[in-house]
C-alpha cells in the first residue's frame, strides 16, 4: 500500500496550484514534492524552490519519510512590512 500524505499549500503556492490542500502519494518528502510539481506545473515548481517545507509542523528535509498520517505544508516566503 502506498502512503498518501495530506499536502497543505499556503499563499503563492496555493495560488499556483489552484487549491489549498490535496492528497499526494509518496513514501518520502522528495517523492511527495516531485508528484506535486508534476501535478501543478512550472509556476508551482518556482515557488517551491524558495519555500520552506514542514512535515507535521516541523521543518523537514527532502529524504524524510512521509506516511499516511503526515501533513506536508509548503510555506512560501512572506513579504511586506
């Protein structure tokens, strides 16, 4: 059985993807993110490159495992003042 993670997209990542959340298959964070890029395209890929990615509320590395109960959040940089 393939692990399916909950993907939460904020700000520009949400706008690029056209959705605020989705489910994505993958056993590691890099597999989840690659699937999201394939699904959402080049604009999303550009935003992802400058974003932080957290798993279950903690900063994550691309080779971290991601399971069925995990929430992957894409946090684009925030500008303003």
